[in-house]
C-alpha cells in the first residue's frame, strides 16, 4: 500500500510487476477500470463523468474511455477503490462515488413559492454600510426586509416562485444605491449546498453566493481567521466569468494569495444555473451545471491541509446571498448609473447532509 493509492500486482510478458493507481482528489484516477455492473452510459467528456455519476440515481462508481468519442460508463453495486484494476490506456479514467458516508438527504430548503416578503423564519438581513463599505469600499446601503430590494415572486402562470434580490439607484442613508444581503438563520458543518440562480449583468454590480462562519473560534479576528467560502462571485464588467474561492488566515485576498479559480459560463445571465458546494472534513469542491447535470463543471477544489490557519472549515457556517454595488473589485471599472434596477433571481436554495 502507498499513500498515493494502492499497488496492484499484474503480469506483463510473464513478469510480475507493480502498477500504481494514483487516486487523484481521493476518488478518481487515470489508467484504470472496473469490471461489469454497468448501469448506463452517456457521451460526455472525462471531466464530466464523475459529476454525471454523482447526479445519476443508483450510480456508485464509473469508468470513462475514448470509445465513441468519449463515453462515461456509470456502474452500480457496492465497490471500493480496491476493486479497480490497472489498464495500459492512461486516457481511461475510473472513480467511485462518495457514497460510503450515506446518501444525501435534504435537511433545509427555501423554494420562494409565493408573492411577497421573505420568510423571516429562515432568513435575516445585514443592514447598513458595514465598516469601510463592508470591508470592500462598497457603495450600496443594505436594507432590512424591504420588498423593493428583496422579495418573492411567482413565475408568470406558475405556482413556482423565486427570490428577487434587486440593486437600485436611489438615495438612502447617504448612499446612492440600495440592495439586500440575506443570511440564513440555519448553520451547518459539512454538507452540500445547491443554489439555482440567474445572475445580473451591468458594470458596477458584484453578486455573490457564499458562506461565513457562525462565530470566531480561531485566531484573533473573525475574518479571515475563521474562513470564508465563496461558491459564486461575478463582477458585472465580466459577467460570464464565474469565480469560486476560499479565504483563510494564511491565504486571503488581503495577502493576494487566496485560493481561487474561475470558468466561463456563457449563459450565466440568461439562464438559471445550479451552483453546488460539496464540503466535507477533507475537501471543498464547487461546481456549476444545470438540471440535467448539476455537477457538470467543477470550478474549484481545496483539499484540507495544515492547521486552522489553512483549514478553519470544521465549524458551522451560514449562507449569504447579496448584490453589492461598486467596491474594490465590483467597481474596478466604475459603476454604470444607467443600468438600474438590476436583479439576481434565485429559484431555490437546498442544503443536504449525508445520513
């Protein structure tokens, strides 16, 4: 056994050799396969195969090959990584779904299926301008449960609704803009957060779906010592680029060394997309996809490392949904006063934990 994976004995031209399956991200590897137990298959890229398995009922493990332009073979049955075997084709991929810890169970949700105000049993509001524009020189005033800035609306001709977070050009409390910043009253340690959202566009906007810790546990400062998880950030002057990030005491934007990644999502402002955070004791992963494959595109992964200065993510966190206006990043190319009002729409927010 090797810390990088497991060693399998294989016979090659009559000679027994050792073949190392190097498990990447703990649950997938190149140059390996599983025998039989096929559930279904679909033509997708190798990068999408694991996400397709994760979103397919009954799939417990998978293999990918170049057959027919690239095929993901989803498989069923109770297996572990030790059931995989090495192949001579390093383009092949195999992996296991993280099902050994139990199935995902939805433990909290808000579907916003009505016309009117926010459910204050589930949400509360940050109000005002914060310290130094919420630490980022933001220009908006966050209002307290004001329907002009945060409300629920049914889709036309439907019983399904969505949350509207709206940034407006209006004077309030010495600010020229208003908006809303909602915080979930529920907090969790580990789990899967999924938010189906359609993003705004416009120079000067800075929408975000993210999480902060319930309280200060580590270090001398609440932030960044106790962490921040940014599932989705977007700035209005670059509206199709989706960013996912974590901040810690050792790695944060003040030090300009924060772990982050971004991808282009061409329909992020025209269609609803599903943003997913998978968070466990060993790693944080973030994805963007759609109803057919919520985990289609992994944006970011951060594996546990070091002490609390690099991994403070073992305490309860809550959800935040907001649109900032201006700020060091959102306002880096100025604010277009002619775009307002602008809205972010949230179809639903779901939180899952393994049971």
